[in-house]
């Protein structure tokens, strides 16, 4: 329970602006962004459909907030996130932990008027669990871990590097803001408890819904993985390198595009099957891979070199300004003032260049690196959908195999019953319907043998038994000697044959009829389980495709707007740097013009 039970303690109308720029509804659609489908523009009908979809989502959000308001919020964090979706979530401080015996860096998170301290490993755990709870969402990335080379070069100060801590502080704040902008994550109790100062993160990871997640994420429904059905446990697990079957028939489009000319997204009001949506997802994945290769390749390398040179140039300007100032002290008159003004211009250039390198590193290089990380996240989400499709095909193939196996087992059982019925029925009829003439001939020509007339007299058997049961001592000795000398090989052979017979019985089926019936029963039971699994995976594939496509549209729109802001910032800082340098050097030029040549 949270301490402040006053539901009006948080004012939703308080000014809590996000650090991100607000969405501009008049910005071009992601469908019109440069790429595979740059020549296409959304139709008026698609814009109207998008507006209707947004209105319906707003109505659903309002209904959910009304329901939670009537039922009662579980914490003040939930109240803040639901009442104001633009609530400010910032990381105000990053430093060493001064509580307890642990020596690690903690980040202070402020949500409204609440503060909580979390370490980097807890951020990492949050993102991992959010990805498992929402496998169809493009969960924002977090900054990378320390590289091994950092620990090799500086094992004691790697975790305390000021630049790395500042970088993580900025990017972890961006991560929290992006998560808060996503409705599914904003409503998630795991995310809310991460921001709650009264919640222990260790207890959160050991309690539902995280504790209810299955061992493999493919054996769970995509929209609610923490509540898998009993049918999901029978789903086969495809390998990580499995590939989707290619349809033999060429895909067709029902919205005017010729086959093979697919854009990134299908129309909003499409009615396409999952196999017909594959080309769109494949095109988006291909463009994402190309985008990632560009960002992590030449652009990042060149930008890193530029930032390094700017930092070195600012240091050179700093040293040069000091030299000009020292030179001005050795002169007098107008020349001394002009030289001093040149030194001041050099100092201004040093300060502006240092600021330019810092801003470009935080406002341009970091967003580009984050965008490259996003590309990897998108590929994982698309791979999840492909694995679900492969799982559906594997379930159908396995179901077909088991049906064929059951059919063959039932045929074998029918053949065995027919043979058994023939043997029992034919044998009894022939024995009971024997010809009387043949029976008389048998009785006349072949009299009964000794074993068919009467058993041997019991007196003889008894006397024989008494004679063999009471031998003399010498006879006992001789018989024991003869048994040891003559009967030993046969006994050894009998024991060896018994072991061999036991081993053969373990290999050869001694009761094939029972085995057949057991196999038929097990196969029928497995068929029932696989039929339920087939229905479950068909629903999963449909839900996963719809959810992934919806979040891809959201991500694409957000990516275009983020890149627009990044490029605009890049241009602005260059202009400001040039203006500062120009003003400083214009002042120096005017001072130089005052020199009187005598």
C-alpha cells in the first residue's frame, strides 16, 4: 500500500510537460517518408480511417480511466500515469549509493512529486520483463553495458566514468519517457511499480505477472503472455534459425498495387491473410536492416571522428587564446588592444566549439545510436511474428503426422482383429465338424497309445520315488560327483539362455495387441491436445500480426518525428555556433581597423 491515501493530492492540471516535442498531426505520414514507398501518399480515406481509429482509442482510454477511477487506484503512480499521459518523468541525479554496504551507481527518478532510486541492472530487468510481457511491442532500448575493454583499461573507474554516467542518465530518462508514451506500458502494473518508491523491485520480479510467465515465450498468447492456456504447453518450439515456408502461389493484392510492388504497410482497412501480409513485413525488415547498416556504419564513424576533431580543435583554440593574451601584454597602444581582441575572439571560438561538440554528442550522436538500437528491437519483434508463423506450420505438420500414424495404427488393429477372428473361428469349425468316416478310420487303424489309456500306476511312481529319495551315503557322493562333472555345463547354458531370453523379451514385444491399443490411445490423446494447440496458435498468429502491424505504424510515425527534431537540432546548433564565432570575429575586425599606422 502507498502512504498518501488522498486521491486529490496529485493535481492533473499541473504543468508537467514532456521533454519530447508534442506530436504534430499535420506532419507527413510515415507512408510518405523516404524509403521503399516514398512515391506513395496516403489517401483521404486512409486519413479519415486513421482519425476514426484514434478517436476510438481515445474513447477506450477514457473508459478505462473512468473504470479505474471508480474502482480506486492502487498507487499514486498509477493515478499520475492515467490522469495525465504527459506526466514528466525525469532522472534528476546519478551517483553512488550511500545506503548499505553496496558500492554502485543509482539513478534518482522523479515522477511528479515522487522520487525513487534504481540502479542500472534494475532498468535492464525492467526492459527485459516488458519485452516478455509485451512481445508484439517495440519496447524502447536502454544504453549499452560497459564494454570489456573498459574494465581491462580501468577496472576500478569503469563504473564511475563521469561521461558514461551522464550518458546513461540522459538515455535512461529518454527510455522512461518513451515507455510512458506507450499506452500498453503506461497501464502495465510492472512499469508503475518500477516508479513507485514503496515497491521493492526484487519482490516485483517474484510476483505476478512476471512469475506467471512460461519458460518459453512462444508457449504463451502474444497479447497476454502471463496467462497461457493449457493448450499452449503442447505447442512445438521452432529453432532460432528456422525459416518460414515460402508459398508456392504468388501473393496478390486487393488495393491496386501489382504483385511484388509492396510498400511498408498495407492499407488501414485491409482484409489480408497472414501469408499476404508477409511481403509487407519483409519489406519493412529489409528497410530496417539497411537503415541500421547506414547508422552503425559510415555515419557513426564519420560523426565520431568529427566530434573528436572538434574537441581537439577547441583545446587548440583554448591554448591559442592564452598565447594571444600574453602577446598583447608585451605591446601597447592600439596594437595591444587589437591583439587582445583577437585573443578574445579565439577564446569565444574555443567556447563555442566546445559547446558545439557537447551538443552534437548529446543531441545528434546519442539519438542516432538509439535509433540504431531501435532497428535491432524492430527486427526481434518481426522475428517473433515469424516464429509464431513457423510454430503454426509445425503444429499443423505434427498434427497431420499424428493423424496418419493413428490411421495406420487403426488399420493394423483391424487387420490383427480380422486375422484373430479368422484363426479362432476357422479352427473351432474344423474341429467340431469332422467327418465321422475319418473319425472311425482313425480309431480303427490307430489304437490309443499308452499315454492315452491310463496313467502309470501310482505304486510304481511311489516306489521309484522312495528309491531315489533314500540313496546310500556312497551313492550320494557318487551322484554329487557325477552331477558336478556331467550336469554343470547344461546348468550354465540354462542360466545364460535365461538371461538372453530376458534381454530378448525386453526388445521384442511380448504383447503386441496391448501395445497397439496403448499406442492408439496415446495417439488419440495427443491428437486432442494438438487440435487444441492448433486453435490456440491460429489465434496467436492472428493477434500477433495485428498487434505488430499496429505498433510498427506507431513506431514509424514516432521515428520520422524524432529524426525531424534531431536534424533540426543539428542545423540549429551549427547556425548558433557560426553566429557566435561571427560576432566575436566581427568585433575583433573592428578593433583591428582602429590601429593607426604611424
